[in-house]
């Protein structure tokens, strides 16, 4: 996992092993050993790598592309929860991992937003209302 994610992220970032080594203050050979699975960097170097690529440390170490439609490690704070199927009446089931991460429980109210040609967003009611209230206050202060 780690070594595959490191190679993939480095290539997506169009960086060489030398580029990574320079940023971390290690040799190119160290980076090559990490990518070959011959060794693993210490925790501090892993954290620095995650920061360089803008991903979470957990995703750098544990992300499984096979579990996520074969896609690369997502940027920090971005999630791919999988595919859902729209039912006859337009209903979808929010994946359990998403419900857990965002604290969504049966009976919760969600706001569905959309933009032509862009997609749909689902937001917890209280977050949407708090944002709307903040915008309202800012507008009245002008």
C-alpha cells in the first residue's frame, strides 16, 4: 500500500525521486528503497510526504485503490465513498462510511443543492442554515 501510494503520488505530482529526497533532506536512494518496499520512512518523514502531496497520513499509508474504483489517493479532506444507485422514486442510500464520517443518522434533515452541469451536493441542515445566517449578517453589516 504505502510504496504503491508513494510511487503513484510522486508520478501524479510529476516529481522525481531526487525532488522528493531534496524536500525531505534524504538521499535519492532512500526514496528508491521506500518505493521498492525495502524500507519505510520514519513517522516524521511520512507526515512530511503526506504534506508534500496534500493527502492524509492515513491515506498515504493505507489507501487501497481497488476499494475506490481504482482511483489514486484523494486530496486531504476529499472522499470517494463509492457508487450508489438511484431508485425508482429518486432515492439513494448514503454509504455507511459517509454516514459515519459526517454523523448522519436516520431522521436527520439534509439540504440537497445543485448546479447545472456540475452536480449535486448534500449538506446537513444545521450547517447550511448556519452558513446562510452568516451570509445574512455579513450582508446587513455592509
